[in-house]
C-alpha cells in the first residue's frame, strides 16, 4: 500500500537523519560547537592534500588561553564554560567562512586556513588579539591567548606541520611568561 511505502521511506529518512546527527556529534565539541580533535585530524589531512594538488598554501594557527585555569579554579566551571564559548565566538568572527575552527578540549584551539596568503595568519592573529581586548567577559577576567602559527611546506605531513605550529605556540607562551615575570 502507498501508506506503508511512505512510512518505510519516512523511517529510512529518520534513520539517515539520526546517523547524520550522530556523526556530527562525534566530530563536534559539545560546548562550543566547534570541530573536535578527531575532525581536525581529518580536515588537516584533506586540506594538505588539496593544497598540494592546487599548489596553494595551508596555514595552521594553534592557540590556548592564558589564565584560563585560574579563572576556572577561582570562579567555577560555569564561568570557565562562558569564557570558552566567548572565545569560540571570537574565533568565528576572526576567520573567513572557508577556514575551519576546532577545540581540542580544555582551552586549546586550532584554525586551519586554506588558500592562505602570506599575510592571512598575521591578519587572523591581530583580529583575535583585538577582539580579546574588546570582549567584555574575556577582558573582565583578563584572558589572553598565546598563538602559534605556521605554513605548510611541501615536505610536511600532518604531524610535522602540527609539531611546528605547536613549537611556535610553546615559544610564544615562554616569551609571555618571561615578559610577565620581568614586570
């Protein structure tokens, strides 16, 4: 009967929708709605493959928040969650639609910048720094951000590219703590 065929089609559609939603959840950070680490690994591999084919540049920005742990410890997880959500929104506003943003858990974030120009990482970095200062919640808790940026080179694989960005992030964090301890 027509009724049972449409009912069967409806069931198939519902199952497809549930599967799609489950896959989305598996690739998404529940708090911020950004991609998670598993999704990042997939997207970085895809972006690098495309860049090699199209002779384009891929940039990688890694960031983590400064003073986040003390905010979380002092004001509680709800405040910490609000800080993370605000920062995720800042990242969304500082990148192009074609860039991909991820949260690895904790206060670690990443941005994959496809078809990057020489200046795109600098532009993103300065937008993030300006937005941090003008965001009421983040300014209230004096949340800063350390950023490590790098471009892919032809010899890179996902691990070497990530490692170089991570080293740049580490160097920036060390410089921050030196500057803070001198003051």
